[in-house]
C-alpha cells in the first residue's frame, strides 16, 4: 500500500484542491508540506527556507498541475507511456540517494523505489513545459499563445514517444526551438541537484545519450558551455 499523508501519495503530483476545500483553510506551512510530499521533494524544508513558503507552494502546485496535464494526455493518447509515467521505479543497485533525508519528508520505501516525480523525467517534464508557457516575474511572459503551443507540444510529443526519457528529450528539444533558452531547459533536463538527491546516474546517462543522438539544439547548447558555466547553472558535467 502507498504511504499517504493528508490522503496524498508521495510523488504523484496531486493538485491543490483535489482533496477538498479544507486544504485552503490549513496553515500555509501545512499546505507547503502537502504539496511538497505530492511533488516528491525530500528537501521541502530547505526549499522553503531559501525561497519562502508562498513561492514554494506556488511552484510545487504548478509543477504538480502540469505533470497532471502530461499524464492525462498520455492516458488518452498513449496508454503504454501513461503506465510508465505513473509506475514507481526500483532503484538500481549502487545508485541510491546521495544523502540521508529527514524521515518525515520521505516515505519508508524512498531508498528502494523512485516515485513518478522522483525520476529525472518526473522532475523535468513539468518544468520544461512551464518554461515554454512563459515565466518571468509574476509569469509576465505567459500568454495565451504560448500556453496553447505548450498544450500542443505535450500532445504531439506524447503521441510519438515510447518511453519517458524519449518524451522528455522531445519536449525539451521542441521547447528550445520555440521560445525557451536551451540552457534553461538543460538546467531542468540534466539537473545536477536531482542527480545528487536521487543518485540515478544511469537514468541521466541515458538522457544525455538521447540528447546526443536526437536533440541537436540541446546538444549544441550543452557543448558550448564551459565546465564552470554548467556548474553555475546546476547542469550535470558528463
């Protein structure tokens, strides 16, 4: 049985109000913890300290919502991909999380199994789409045109992908060709912080190989960066 908190599964991307309106009457700190649990964040306390509870809640909620859009698209258009996106992944031997986390912020099986949103694609997919939708201060770059392009991008990539990492690289490459700085995309797709947290080196190696083979815009951007620039942007150095 999955471990629940406030009737939410760890790393499943549940939405802000999907457990009833009582959620909005809870203290802000409780709301942040619930959304962080849904988003599979093992360091929600550190994120909150750095960025503040309001920003953290908004970020988790938005990422959870967009991941839900992607999952629903796959459910309708590509059932096999949907299954892969929503099924936990057993951690590889020798590739365990890089540090010990607060036990209250992770499920008991955290060191054995990755939730859907613990994976590199679970982390990066919603963030890439959010970049394409438009960010900036108070989402000033977000327009209806960009939102519609993002929704179209999701459906097209979902239809043509057999695996989550293929889906991620297709979405990331297309976003880089449309409106998003490819270096910003790489900071999500090859996030060094997630490699450190999750220890999933093989998954990231597979993603990088796919970029090399089928994502020339991302490959060129990656190769143009120095080791120091990648490090400063939080991008894995291979």
